[in-house]
């Protein structure tokens, strides 16, 4: 093994967190090494954000085409050509891949090494046959699909969110295990393309982390499109071609897609050699500045268990690199991290749900919900099934929001700013929004709160109006 070579920062993992960290360190002028086991871009580029959104886009176009009959046009029928669909998915990946390449990192002074990284001490690691010394290191190795402990599931080699992209033919009958964001998105997309989909969730509703009304809207939309939704349904075992449920229930399938959770990728790193501890689920332990139990080693992204989102992983990567190289002064504000489930309609949330806010702030929490039959853009588009909910604390500050609508992910961005800056509903209502857009939903929900509070003080306001009436102009 060659002699040690010191770097200011060694980043392990070339996904969102690792790439952002490496770019940040390179711009600081730090001597930076990025180590990647397979290919740069991480899950987001290859098996997550990019392919899934490309698939959802194609599925939406197919779904729209099937509905043109109501306008007097010939509507297509039958399943889509999945091989052609996947060519579009791969073209999106190929267009973005160069942005994450070694060639794109080289001008920033970032060196890239391929191969598994193994810690050999508190400030050293090995990459292939090369020994590397570092002032600081960052573990950003992400996560991998984890199968639920259902008897027989692993033996049937189910599709996962990693392997579903290898399909070139639509399964006629698809069983999706897991009614979280990934399960709902893929169930809708593959159902729109032509599979007969059964979506199975063990909890009593889909998207259990969201507001109950959001779960209801998504379920109703999926069922309207022909997806069979089973909630509160525990699969007891899986055999080749069938799910076995309670009371002897049997659900036949041609393919099963398991999206029931993820596990941190820490295998083979030998974190113990670096003095880095993990928790009971294998996540790397970090403090609020993303330092591990070895002050020279930081961690960011999915591997910490504090982030399940590409955008938050990227922010954590940049923060960890900054804290390592310039001093551990920055913290991640998790109160205002938005996330989106990209079903149609989308479900976007930031901050607390109504129940979470009541637990944190007590009974003085106010919840303002505006149904989208009062949003003119939704009426014009024929998409009034959604809603906006604002959650306000006892001082009237927006501490949480949910938007269910087309492109809700765009609408939630402004609400994330409001939560982060502690805006009241009055201040949000005083910000002019463009008309007609789906952003009218949050705006009018805020105006609703202002009007209802004014109504409680009607006598006082009426007196002021009367007093002004008696004053000569």
C-alpha cells in the first residue's frame, strides 16, 4: 500500500450530500478527495428523483391522452410500451449525468477516486491499494432499499426502487408493498401506463406522515384511476405469484414491488476503526453540527437517519463541509424543510401537521383550511379536489402548511420561507400573489385567518369606523 497523502477533506459517497460537500470544499480552495464506490450522482440521479420524475411525466402524458375522448378526439387504449418509456427515462439521466461527472468537479480542484473506502484509523482510510490521510472526512454513503420482514418476500426477489428501472415490459398485475411516497408515486405511474396495480399498506391510511385529508385525496385519486388500495392490510407471507393476507386472503401478482423502507449504507466502511458510532438502526450518530463521535469525521444525508430527501442531504453536505473546514458553527434548521410526494395531485408539506402543532403548542393552535373549489385556477383546470392547510401557533405564526394540488411542490417553497422566518398569517396575506395560480390557496387561507380574527373584534372596529365618520374631512 502506498504512503499516506493528506487531504483537507475526504468525502465518501458521490450522491447529493457528497457532491455538494465536495463542491463546497473545492470552492473554499481545500484539497479535496471524493471517493465513490460505483458512479457519481447517487440514488437521486440513477434510481430516485430523476428517473422517477421522468417516469411520472410520461405517465401523466399517457393519462392525459387517454382522456381526450371527451373533446371529440380518438383516445388511445391498451398498455404503453414500457421499453419506449424507459428510453425517455434514461435520456433524462444522460442529460443530467455530466453535471455530476469528474470532469465537472475537476475545475473546482476536486479529485475523484473510485473504489470502496475503508477506515484504517481516526484520520486515515484506504481506497483500493491506496492509503489516504485526512484532516477531516465526511461520510455520505446514503441508503439502500430494505425489505420488510415478511416471510418469503426476500426469496421471491421482488422489485425495489433500485431495480424497477430495469423493467422493459409492464407487469399485467403489479402488487406494490408500501403506501408511502415512493409506493404511491410508482403505483400511480405504472397504473397509468397500463398495469393493474394493487397498493398494500399495513397502516390505516396512505402517506401516514401527512394530514389525514391529504391521504384521503390521494387514495380517492388512485382508486378513480383503477388502482386497488388496501390499507390496514398486513401481508402474512409471500409465495411465488401471490401475496397471502389475513383470513386466508390471496392476492395474485405477476410482479411485486417492495418499497417498505431503507437502510443506511455503512457496510464495509469499518467505522469502528475511526471511532465513529452508529445507532441501533445502523445510522451514523451526529450532533446538531453533523459531527460524529470522532470530531474529525462528519456525516450527512441518508446515512445519518436525519434526512430522507435529496435537497436536505445537499444542504447537510454543504453545511458539514463548511463546519469541517471553517469551524463547526452552522446548524441545520429542520423546522422549515419542505417535502413533496409527486403523485397527481402532489402533496407538499413544510413544518408541523395540525396534530403535531397541538402537541407542541397546545390548544391555542389555529388551523385554516381552504378547499380548492375556492381557488379560481383549480376551478379553471377542473382540479378542485385539493386543499391548502395553514397551521398557526398561539402568536399567529405559520408553523406548518400542507398543499394538495398540481405543482404543489412549487407552491410550498414560499411557505417554507414563511415558516423559516416566522411570518404570521397577516404578513403572508399582505404579500401580493399572482393571479390565477394555485398559490392563491395559501394566500386566501391566510386572508381567511385575518378576516376571522377581525370578525371577533367587530364591535371595536365598528366603533372606529363610526368615529372616523364623525370626523370632518
